[in-house]
């Protein structure tokens, strides 16, 4: 029987390599259309959910992997949230965020504005690597295609389950109150029979 490590997160103390930090600090390689103009000057709704605050934010090390153009909307309320956004924040700020290890990674209103499936997988793999738990929320506009501000997939949260299953494993993904919860730490070791 062989054991292979799959997650690299807070519980097992591993971090991104310098090359990975460099790659993830800038805009995604696969994303053809920028999502920069889709950012809104609001506190994302995921941060208003009491159970999210209680179980995944307050007293935890948290990174928001696509915080948008107004990180202060989040960090003024939750100063423990480390912002990362490849379109809005400096490369240095993104590198600092990516050098941490976290209890929680938040991906809020990001997957719905990515026009390439490979970029979605890449972002989910990043979340799995840097945090024990990833919380995902999307804005379902009901419209699919290119808009004046960028791109909208226009699909509900459940449409992203196959992506999450591919990265985290089906047994580690659930949906609770409109938020997808993906547990990285449950996949620390994968057992394979010879």
C-alpha cells in the first residue's frame, strides 16, 4: 500500500514554492477576459453569513483569493482576512498573501466571471494548497456571455460542483446555505492499493 500527500495547507505545514507564488501572484494564464471590471464596492455577501463568520473567519487565518478592488470593505470588518487579487492588488501584496498558510480560503463572486474552465481548476487548486477549508459563493446573474464589464457564466453554485469534485474529491465537498464548503485537510493522504 502506498501513501501519497495531496494537500499542502496549514494542517501539514507545507507552503507554495517560490515559483508557484510567482505564477499565482499575477493574472491567470488561462483566463482570456479580464474580470477586473466586475468588482463591486460592497462587502461580499459571504461575509454576512453568521455561520461563516463563526466557523471560518473569526479567530482564524483567512485569505480571500479574489477580494476585488475594495479590500478595505472586508479587512475593515475582518482584519484577519489577508487580501489577494491578481487584477487589483500589487504583485508584492499578492506574493505576501500567497506565502501564508490558512485555515480558510474564500472565493466569492469569482468563479462566475472566469471564462475558461482551466482557470477555475487552477484557482481551486491554489485554494486547496494554501488553506484547510475553501468557501465558495457565486453570483448567478442568469445571463451567460460577455458583458460591458467582462464575462458572466450565469450558472448557479451547483454547476461548479464538478470542478470542486475534481480538485477536492466528491466526499470533501458540500453546499450549505448557498456556500460551497470544500475541505482540503480531509485529503491529506490518499491510499492506493498496489
